C-alpha cells in the first residue's frame, strides 16, 4: 500500500527476496486491517468508518427485536454492544469530515429512536432523557483524557515520547502545561492527534490540567 503523494509509484512492481533463487511479488492494496482498524492509502479512514457503522447498525437491528425497551435496557445494550464498535481506537481514526461525522452520529440517532417512549422527540432531547452525550462530544473528551495521561506520565515514557510538545511561550495567558502549536499544511495533518488537541487543551483551567489523577480530571 502506497501512502502519501508519491509520484511514479502506480506502475511499479515490488518483490520480496525469499530465497536466493526465488522472488515473490508483493500484492498491492488500497486498504489493510491492522489491530482492528482498517487503514486506507489516503489515511482518511473512510473504509473503516463505513465498516464500523454498518456493523453497529447490524447489531442495532438485532437489539430492535427486544419487545420491552425502556431507558435502562437500551443504555445497557447500547453501551455494551454498539458503542464499543464506534469508539474502538477512535483517537487514531478520529473523523473530521462532515460526512464521516454524520455517518457515525446517524447510528446513534437511529438507535435512540428504538426507545418508544421518546421516539417522537428530537435527537438532542432524546439524549437528554437517556443521559447520554453525543459521540462527537465523547471523542473530544477522550482526546483530552489521552493528553492528560501522556503529560502526566501515566503511559510508558517510550510510548508517549515526542507525541506532544510543551510550549515555551510564557508571555500569553494560560496554564503551566500549555502545548506548542505544531505546523500543519495539509488537512490530514491539522486533524491528527498531536495537532487537533492543542487548542482545546490549552483552553482548560489550571486546576483541571493539574488534577491529581485521571478520574478527578
């Protein structure tokens, strides 16, 4: 699989030398699944988003057969069987295009309509009644939790090393753990983890970013 804007590679054939006398052709592909995430050559994760959305909708079709679906029953089934598919490793494939955000959120919208007592209400009101946040909110919340864990050394230092850079600018207002703004020319770079978390993290209060533990954060 070719990643990036590399010219002159579309007609190239690659081989692997297995033995001194045998060369194996390497098959080209546009996407590949690794550790549960489908990575495509454009790095926009469109294939993965489509896959998890269809899988989540399929599970909801089974849940829909439950004859009695009250608030508690829905929340238990949804949190255990549906939402994990929509949030597994979402920090890596974080959707930023409107169509992808809509695709993921529509799964949630359709799911909440299965609770008959609130099916006539608008989406935002259904979430209020169920005490559930939007998936978009949960993604941004998850980003901030990841930043907190990285900066406070909860992860192994070799894992988190050089992912985020603290700002050296002490002139502007803000807390003591401000992140440096990294250069980003391409849209895919602007929406990568290390870049997209800078602004929301820097806007948090001092007492929040310096919480004693992740739970209190």
